[in-house]
C-alpha cells in the first residue's frame, strides 16, 4: 500500500469512527447512572441518571432488566433543558434472579451506560432437610451407618446424630 493510500485509509477510518461516535452520542447522552450495588427483594432501588448536555426536550425511558434481558420495570419521562439529571425508582417486588441492570433509552436509542446491581436474598437456616454422603461402603459398614440413621433413602429420616 502506498503512502497516499495509507493516509486516505487512516482519514477514512477516523471519519467513520467520528460518525459512529456521533450516532452513539446524541444530544441527550447519559454519562452516568447511580444506584445501589446490592439490594434485598423488598427494597426500593433508586438513583440518578446524569446527562452530558440537553439542547432540546428528550423522551427518556429507564428500564430495570434482568440477566436474561427481561424487562422487570420501565418508566418514561420527558427531560428538557436546563435539567441535567433524572431520578428513577423501582420497587423490587419479587425479582427473578440475582443480577440485574438499569439501562436508559434516550429518544428510543439505548445508551451505552448502564448500572448493574445484585438482588441478595436474606440468609436463613436450612432446616428442611438433612444431607449425608452415601458412598460405596463395604457391606459390613452398612449396618453401622444404618444404626446412626443413614439408610440410603431419600427423604427425612430420624437422625441419631444431632
């Protein structure tokens, strides 16, 4: 490739990159989203969406999305200058899964910035079953295991060891 061709290819790549950047950064571009990183299933997650600049009114849609891409909640508002931010709030009523995100659409265009959060279920004791390992024991050991309550069946059994 000759030097003029190389220069033309670089100028073309920079021009295409700049045009692509303009497509990804409309006038209502989101620069940041704040919110909780960890939330309980009964909590409300809220935060603020920051915009780079607004030169005219924009329709902004805020979505709560799970890891499978399902929309769990959605809010739409019109944001106009001189505003540079928008507050959002979602009640986490019975969420499915653990990893979620808040994403934003400005005038129907999904923005590159999102906020990920985890729904953490409360810890509690596991009292609904016993767990034991039933390996391939010598038949002579089987009787000893049965005497202490392990008989190889699935389901709750009276246990001699507490």
